[in-house]
C-alpha cells in the first residue's frame, strides 16, 4: 500500500469513528444493529467491498437492509461475484475491520490483509461495487457512508442502483459478472417474459372461479410491496391486490410481513374475515422471504400457514413432472438423467421430508443458515432449497442447462409441439424466472402462481399435500453454548457425551417423535426442537429434552 493510499484511508476514516463499547459480528445477514450506530461499520464495509472486487477482479454488491428487523434497525451485507453471500473465509476479516478502534490500526489491518491475500492494491486495477438500499429512512445516510468507504480505495467505483429488494441487487451482481444486462428494468423483463412463457404452456383445464384467481399480498410496508406494484402494472395475467405496500402509512415489519406471519401464525395488519378463503401471500421487509396463507372462515385472526416447506414441495412436484416427461423421449440421441435434490434443515417439518422422499426425491439436510443450504443445493443438476421461514430458491447446474438448451434444439427439429418440447421450454423458463443468486419473494411468487395454474390446484389442494406434524421449539439458558457440538447437519449432539443417547430414549416414547438440540449462534442458549403426532406429545418431548439439556449443562430452562 503506497503512502497516498494510506493517507486517503487515514483521512477518510477519521470522519467515521466506531461507536465506543460496541462490537459487531458479520453473520449470515451481514452486520445488523440499531441504525444510529452503523455509520462507521457501513463505511468500512465499503472498503471491504472494494477490496473484494480487487481480489476477485469482478463486480461486488453492497446492500443496506435489515430485512425483517424493526424499522429503526439497519444493516449491511456483501454480494459476491456469483450473486451469493460473501465468502465465509472473509468473515473474520470483516469482523476485525468493523471493530478496529482507530484509523491507524485500521490501516495496519488492511495493509496486513492485502499482503496475505495478495490483493493488487496499487491503484492500477479497477474495483466496481453496485450499491442498493431498502426503504428504511436511515438508508440514505448509510449509503453515503458506504460510498465514502469505496472511494477511500484508489480506483474503486461505486454505482448507486437505487432503492431495491435485496434479491434484485444479488441478481444484478450475478448478471453483471456473467456479462449480461443488469439494470432493474432488465430484472423485471426477465421475470415477466419467463413468467409469460410458463403461462402460455399451461394445459387447458378450463377457468377457475374469481375467488381462486385473486391473490392478495402483504408487502410488509417495505420495498417488496413497492416493487410488486411495478410488476402488477405490467401484468394482465394475474389479479393481484397489494396490501401494506408502505404507501398507506404503515410501519415496516410492524404486525406485517412474512417473518411475523410465519412465526405468529396470525393475519397481518389489513387482513380479516372478508379475506376468508382467498389466496394470500406475505413478503418480508426486503422481499427475500415468501409465505402463503389462508384466513379460515371461522377464525379470522388465526391463519392456515403455507410455509417454505410447502413451497419447496410444490416446486419439487412440478419440476419432477417436467423431468419425467423429458425422460419419456427414449428415441432421442441426446438423453440425460438429471439429478434432482431437495435440501432442508433439521427444522423442516418431518411430514414435509417424508412427503418429498415418498415422491422419490433425494432429500439432503444442511446445517441451519442459507449459505449452507445454497452450497448443498449447488451439488445437484437441479437443487431446490427452502427454510420454513420462506427463504429459498432453485439452482440449475451449468452442465444441465447446457444439455437442456441442446435438447430443446433437438426437439425443435423432431418433436415440435410435443409434450417433451413443452417440458424442456418450461424448465428453461423456470431457470430464468427463479432468482438463482438468492431467495427472491417476487420471482418465487410468480413461479408459485404459474405452477398452481399448471396443476389446476387451489391453495386448499396445495396445502393438503401433507399435514404438518405438531412441533414445539424451546430455548434453554446455559453457561457455555460451545459445550454443545453437533454433527449430521445438527441432527445429532456429539457433545456433551451421553446427551444424544438420553434424547433418543425420550424420543422413542412418542409416535413420530423427533427431537434435536443445537447451540445458538448469538447467545448462550441451546435451542430445542421437538415434533410428534400430537401437540401434547410434541410439548412433552420438548420439555423432556429441555430438562436433559438443563441437567447436562446447568441453569434452568426458559
């Protein structure tokens, strides 16, 4: 690092002193905290993004959002060249960078890291960062701090892409690094053209009634509601009503949004008895999560939740059907047995896992956290992953897509108009409609809507694919959460010795019993999950396992 570069960072960083007594950590969601203490952190993540761009020689993304957190919070995270999350091996440096106490130690840390990583930090190589933010009032000043951080690296350029959903920014980064057009209008164009392609390929089953055609969406008073209004204006094929778009004066994530709906299992603000029987959906604050729900006619405060597990199941049914049709073409010269996999965490309801396996799908478990699910799904030709909270997507391998393009060409000359040709076109359209960079509530919603029409299903039929097993989650306070060590995607506790055997004894007492424990990533608690054939049994099993944790690790359970 030359002297000019050093003095630039020293001078620039002096305007963004870190808040005293605050230590922040970069997790799956990046850095998140009360917006009032984030200026220094966001400035430094600007430097981080520029360094990451120099290291990879690719475009990097920086998103300012706190997703489903309350409106007074904010956060910042990095999108890597693939459009995915920041590489895990850079997370320790991110933590150090955010927490260095003064400009001089910050420069020393950067200098040491640049040497270790062999980053071309001489002002001769360009660095490019795309910036986005959600609708939070604090976003504007934090975006300015990010720009200052990027500008502190000689040769680095920041492009402000405006107010976006988190998945839009991830999509743009992925597209730019593939050499494709990557504006917001390009994003909408790709979603809408692939959506229309799928709609045009729907088998003619007659029309459904008006209630079934209508979709009411809770926009969480956030950026997702705003962007869905844009999609709605361009679409004649769907009857969408957007509630809680943010224009009605509601507060972001307050009594609204996918996180609230999925956790509380109650109707969001603005929904009630007049919506009974109508298909409803809910986005979260930055539109990377999606859940559906029904308002029952006899209890307008509670809901029938159609969560991420059910979305995964719907996608799996559809994709498996298309692959089966393609495999019927045994006469073709270019055949390929695609490997389709569903990826879940241990928190996925056991009934969903059973259903997927019963379909003949390979089901893999990954540790909790989107980055682990994404990584596992990428091992398949087509990998579908979802968490129950509604975050998930579908990944298509380059090898499979290349084969599919060739197969589509072959079918054009031999089987034009055949079911095989239609199946190939549908899969190609899904690969363009779904956001392969990250979970995207907008693209996910459009795919759900086309599949329901393709299958001729109502939301009631979809929800009836399987019945969730009753479950219970508890937290147990412990002295040291690191005393619990898990294996097999967090389904088995290998430490403390003997605890897993004791859990197995308790689990065996209940029909369809399943339970596991895992340490929290952020606080000294151990999380307990239990499910069984009845709610009473699930509660008893959870309490028994919580008592075991208490006995093995001390403190009383909460």
